[in-house]
C-alpha cells in the first residue's frame, strides 16, 4: 500500500467544501491518514457502521478519500479507504471575498484574504510544476518581534513597507523575467496567554 499521494488538497468547489463541514466528517478525515474500514472506524468512533459508511461514500464522492484496498473478511468485502491529501484547505473564491484586499493593511480580514490567496496560488502552481517534473521555486522568511506599545506595530509596518519597496526596486527586472508576489504580514503569536492579549 502506497502512502498518501499529496500533502495538500485545495478545495475549489462549494460542493466539495460541504463534504468537510460536519464534525463527524472532519473526524473521519483525521482518522483516515492511515487506511481504515467502516467497521474499524465505527468501533473507534462509537458510531454505527452504516452511518460511517454513508459519510465515507460522501467523502469519496467529494474526492477527499480514496479506496486503497478491497479485502475479504467474514464472508463480505471490506473497503479500506484513506485521505487523498494530508491537509485540506479552501480556496478563497469558494468562501467569497473577505473584504477588499489592501483596503486596510491593519485589518485581520486583509491578512486572512492575502494568506488564503497565497495558499491557493502556491498550491496550484506547485501542482502544475510537479506535473512537469519540476520544483516550484519559492522562499519564506519568518521571525518574531515583541512590541512594547500598539503604536509600535504601525511604525514597524511602515518601516517594513519602505524596506520592501527599496529591495523590490533594486531587484525588479522589467521585460522577460519571472514575476513574484511578495507579501508580509504579522499577527500576535499564539500562546497560552494570547486570548487575554487580543
């Protein structure tokens, strides 16, 4: 039995998204990182085999799980299925615009929309590159910074924007060249205390 074919599946259709919304289906997707049958899952999750079977068929129709093996067990054929990808993300066009991108660079919805667009674009281009037997050339830079006051966040963002504009101008090559989208964003680091800090 081979491993999961992909580490990321971008859901671009509303019908496929509906397939992931129920708590039971999300739990099944988590459980199915390793191949399992409806019988095994029903025992693990405390649900009837018929109910599990129904949801597995719906997940299979949506392309979120796949059949990996048929085996005979106690006079009947048992189907083993697993997820088609390690993670599922939803393309921004499926859930609609979160707000006009770039309108307010300090709005959480702007950061979410930009992140969702990056995720969907990179996943799509990576898939296209893989089909050609190539690797998608990307880069990622990440750091943490501590701000003493909320006003420092705005000052930092302004300085970062100026630095990005300067570096972009230095490397920008018009004409026949490869265009890159470079984004920068920040959010409070997730910690045990972060709920109190927001």
